[in-house]
C-alpha cells in the first residue's frame, strides 16, 4: 500500500510511514511497543542469572565458613578455662608452660594478672568463667596489699574459699579433677 506524499516531499524517495497509534502497554505480551517493519528489534534484557549464581555462591561460602568456625571453636578447640584446669592439675603455669623454679617472688604483675584473667574470661563454661575470674581478682587484690598490712588478707579468706571450691567443682564438671590443696 502506498500513501500519497506531500508535494513538497516530491524530491524525497523514501516511502512515507503510516501514522502509528501510541503504545498503550504490554497487553499483547510484548515488553516494548511493536516496531514497524524494517526497524531493528529492541535490545534484549541482560540476564540476571550470573549475578544470582555469584550471590548464591558468596552466601554459601559465608555459611560454610561460619558453620566451620562454630564447630572448630565449640567442639574441636579446647576451652581456655578447661586448659587452665588441666594446667593446675598437672602443676604447670596457667598457660600450660612449665613452672619456673621458685624465686621467692610471689607478687603478681599486672601483665600476669591480665593474662590469667583473660584465660578464664574466654571460657565457654559459665561456672569456670565466674569462679576463675573471681579467684584471679582476689589473688590480684591480695598481691597489692601494702607491706605491714598482711593481716588485711584475712578479709579475703571467705570469698577465696568459695571460689576455690567453685573452681574445683567447675573443673570436675568438665572431667578435670583439680586438687588445689596439694603441696
């Protein structure tokens, strides 16, 4: 079908395009308005599949890593509080190293106090954490008593007995029998 051309367009050799109805939506299932013949098709939507696969892989790796850490920290790695119980039972220092020969210096340094307290604080077992940190705190306070006021240590006997007994029980609950009364 040919359409009449306007006389002013007589020198134009391209055929006139029929008037188009405005596109009113995708009622016929097409995402774009229909194109007249001879025009290129609209570009296809890019696929989201690679992005979805990459996101799923990242989530999978993170989930697997989290599960692995929980298993390692909760079941494979020895609890720091239980390790201290074993060290006390075996007559070693709290970090598991051999005891130095007794040099007569019973003063606890701040570095030693913080290291010992951290071992109990990191325990997964509430009772070991509670009694161990309290016992270390009492020992720290007693080591800070000034010269000539050693009798003030008598105030710590009750709480110390409570936490020594509590720590022994907490260690025994984890299968480690500790005898704090041996020489």
